C-alpha cells in the first residue's frame, strides 16, 4: 500500500507535522480544517456560519486537489467550541452537502480548538463513486 500526501495552495498550509490530506487505497483522508483564509493565512473571526463556510471551502479545495469532491465524501467530523452553535453550523453545512446522499457525520463539542477557532471539520472521501 502506498500513501500519498495532498498539498494545495488553495487551502491553508498545515500548522503542524501533518498533511492537508492523504490518499491511501482510493480513499482521501482530509485533516481537520480550521476557518483560515488561504489567501492571507488569517483565522476568520466572524460568526460560526462564516467560519463553517471557510472550513468547508478549505475541505472542498483539498478534495479537488486530491481528485475527489464533496459529493464523494462518506464521512465528516465536525468539532464545535460550543454545541449551541450547531444550528448555525448545520445550515451552512447543508449548503455544501445538498446531494441526495449525505455523508455520515458526527458533531462534537470540544473544549478548545487550535487557534481558538469555533469550528473545525475533517472528512473521508473516495476517489471514485
């Protein structure tokens, strides 16, 4: 089995010793994406809705760089600083995953996320549907 790293300038660079994503056996594993604007490297300080949009846009860019897409996502993990933000996050999430088959998902409240973000999202996708 070979493992390939995914790297794109259309999403923020990793802030630690990990890849934006890896590909193994036809599966793409996208690392948790913070709401960072890849054009300037700055963390979005806006609402949870705005932060969710940035995080999912970063996920989308990485998936595309890997040769996959949002419609090939089979699972998402959503980490929220405050579960009270679930509805706002979910409204934006539904815009990104509007197809007939939605990915499996879990949403977890985390005491603290990197860079004190309010949301972080990771996913697993396939290369071929």
